[in-house]
């Protein structure tokens, strides 16, 4: 059961992110990705 929930969560996130990229300017989402990656490195 948990595997099915995890798969559904992953699929939802992929669809959400793909839609976000399509509907927002490159500058917005690339800045957000940079902030996320920088926070993981620090």
C-alpha cells in the first residue's frame, strides 16, 4: 500500500513541476532551482 502512495506522490510531483515549468518564465524557476541546490550544498 505504501509503495502505491509513494508512486502516486512522485507522479503528482512530476506533473506539478512540469506544469510549473510550462507556465512560469525560465528566470523564475531557474532562480528557485539555484536557491534549492545552493542550500543543499551549503
